[in-house]
């Protein structure tokens, strides 16, 4: 009998369901994911400035002509920010409910509505097969800590990236300090603590090793920290709590 080949998947169905359950409060600043909107104030400029590489102030045209893929886009919190900067953005997510929400919300802001992202209910494994070496940037922001197989996930992300393209990752580190930090943020209702599983957190060194095995050069790793007294996220010299990473796929674009 012929053996059936099953394609490896990075999707964790329980994680997908937990995120889908937050659909009604996804875009509320005071809702369960309000903390991610705080993170946008630092993570978006970091990624956009690396991609634009112009050294100029970000504008609605800074990323014009750039094709950006956000993986695990959910309701579009990050995707819309790239659309506002002029990028041609695609968001993919395995949750049909969140993709529906993202499509609906893309009509709310006039700038986003004029440059609507393309939202697809699919996995990165499937999408990278259809669009290999296609994107100028692939973004996985607060996603790697929710997937079932980080190796498969990142391999597929890199496959969708053009040679010379940028891979961006933001995620909590797997340290006891990060675990405490997550508990504090949960207690302050900045993030939903039930979404976080400490054992699934990844260290920057682990992510770097996977990217390097997939022909990427890690360019930057920066630390992020949240200060509850002023309700602000900012860059710090250590990455033991939360980190942002930028890497470049090696090779030459054809």
C-alpha cells in the first residue's frame, strides 16, 4: 500500500480557538488585547524603518511598492499599520472568524480603506507554497509563542520571503523574568494571561538558530519592556523579557 504523506503544520487548534474567542473585544483599546495596541507604538516603527531603510520620518508612502505578509494576523492590528504606511499587505490566519473581523475592520479607517490589505483564511505552510520568494517582508508579531511547531512555522515564513527580504519577529523570551512580567501584565489586564503558555516561549538564540538554518542572517535583536506606572512600552538594553528581531534572507532577488 502506498504511504500517505502528511504535510507538517504549525497550527495549534486550541490556540486558534482561544484567540477567536476574543473577537468581540479585539479592537477595543480597553479590551483583552489592548496591550498589543500599546506594542504597536514601538514594534511598527522598528519594522517599518528597517524595511524602508531610508532614514527618513515614516509617512503614508514610506512603504509604497513593498509587499508585506503578516502571518497570524488575527483581526488585523499590525496589518492595518503597514497598510497606513503604503505597503501592499497580505494577512493570513487559520481562524475564519478573525479573518472576517479583519476584513470588516479594514473599512473603518479611511487610509486603510484606500489601501485595503488582502486577508486570507489559510496557513503559512499553504500560503508559502503558492507564493514562494514573493514578499519583501514577512512579519510574525506575537505569534511564535502560539504555534505548534516553530521550526515548520519559520521555515514556511522564510520560504515566502524574497532573497534580500526582511523577516521580523517579536515575542516574549523564555526566562523567569519574562514569566513574572507576563503575570504582572495579566494581573493588570494588559494581556489575557490564558493566552500565554510559558513552555512555548522561545529564546532569541533559538529563533536565530532556526533562521540561520533557513538561510537568513540575523541583523538586530532589541529588548522591549512595559512600565505599568506610565502604561508605556519602550526599548531597553536587555532582551530577557520581550524581544524584537530583524533578519535578512540571503541570496539575490531575480
